[in-house]
C-alpha cells in the first residue's frame, strides 16, 4: 500500500491505495480525482534541481559548470581569446551531471554501515 496526501478546500486528507494505475475519488468537498502510479514512477525530482539533494557527481558537475561559466565570463571581459575546444567542457559537465542524476534518482540507497560520527 502506498500513502498519498492531498490538500482539499476543507483541509488535508490521506488516501491509501495499492500500487498501479487507478482513478479514485471522494474527498471533503466533493469528488477528488487522483492518479496513482507504480512506486518506480514516484521519483523525487528535487534530486535534479536542489543542490542539497545532489550526490557527489552532480555537485562536482554543478560547481564545474558554474566555475567554467565564470571563467568564460572573465575571459570575455578582459578580451582574452577563448581556448580551442572550451565548449566541450560544458558537455563534459553536463554528461557528468546526467550520469550522477541517474544514479541519484534510480539508484537504491545503500544500507548504513557501522560507521558512527560523534
């Protein structure tokens, strides 16, 4: 069973439903229609745009993209010629970010070991 919470005009309510595509209704204030998807489709898309949820690969690519863009901006401001192949750097950062995002969104969390922080 999966739990879904929605907020209606009269307040919030929860719906428990089995996984799989369903169309159900009834809530406070009349009919409420919601689609239910399999657990694999319920992703946390915040892992794609919130830096606090990035994994190491995404964070490295994010910082690299910002630093590369900043360096290019400085080169333009001081009229320094752009190095040959500099544009490929952005493609590399994007590929690293996409690879990290795939691992972050679809990867299974690893069990916590016996490493303790005090």
